[in-house]
């Protein structure tokens, strides 16, 4: 599902982003196989009370670790693919051997999505800035309206998946949702911010109340990181 954004937003977004040269592919951020669980840039209890420590421990230590382990298993027997970043693997998914394509889609997607997710969160988040803040205002009016669209995308995602803020080749911003661990990289887009709406991301604290989790998480989303990521393709 792609959520509706205003036509004005789309046009202005595409126009103002056109000079930002976002067409070039990302500089690979993650090293190639064997892939590793990235260090968390804050303590597991740092996002309390919005995201509880136990959820962080299991989410990262069990779920994310399993994506890393299963991705390594899938790539292990493919010497031609060693050295490729997980982002490269996802962009080239359709060119991968069919025998590992689903495993890379699910586990490579899981590794890339969660690696980004941890960085988007911060116990002391800062507001959007620079060209990203300007474009955000032109596209969505303000951060609150963007959050509303992200929440609509997250609530509308049936079952497991993600709400995404992505940028296309021209630098325009759009909100989307995707099932499972599918990455916007698979569609030739670049994820800037992902909100995990799998039950494992919130069930211990929020049980079935996905809306409450989605409301709370904005307290720890670091728009400063998203701004920097938008402007610096290496992030
Ligand atoms: Mn997750």
C-alpha cells in the first residue's frame, strides 16, 4: 500500500528534490558476509518508557540476530556474493540465484531494516533540519502530519511489516508500507526512516495496541538522523 499524499506535496517534493542528486546508489554501509549484528548506539533501556528494555533485548538479540545468522547461512555457499553489502544484495534481488532469493529477501531485508531502525531511534531525539526539513514541510506540511501518514501506513499494514519514509531517485519523499521484511531497496527506493510494526516490536508492552505503540514511538524518533541520512547517501 502507498498512502495518499497530496498532489501538491508530490509535485513540490519532486521539484525541490530534483537538485539534490539522489539518483546515485547508496554507498554500501554494511560490510559483506559474514554479516554481524551492529552495536546499539544507546543502552537497551534508554528508550524507556516508550520502548521497554525487554522488548529491545529480544528484538535485537533474538530477532535481528536470527536475520543475521540466516542471511549468513544463505550467502555462505555463494562465493560470488561475498563482499557485497546487504543493501547491494537487496537492490539486486532479482539477479540472485533463485535458490537463495527468498532467504535473502526475508533475512537480508530483516538485517537491513533493523540496522536502520536502531539508528532512527534515540533517547534524546533532535528535530529535522536543513534541506530535509524544508522538503518535509513542502511535502507533508509539518512533522505531525507526516507522523499521521506514517501511523496510517503502519496501522493499515495487515499482519507483519513496516511503515516507511522513502526517497526516490529524484529525492522526493513518500510514505509507504510493506509486508514482512520487504525493503524499499527492492523497489529501487531508499529508506530514510522505518517503523517496525511486527508484533515482536511492541507486543510485550503494548499487546494488541499497535496504535498506542505508534503514538509512543515518535517520542524517540531522531529526525536529526533522518535529516543527515537524507543529505548524506553514505549513511
Ligand atoms: Mn523487528
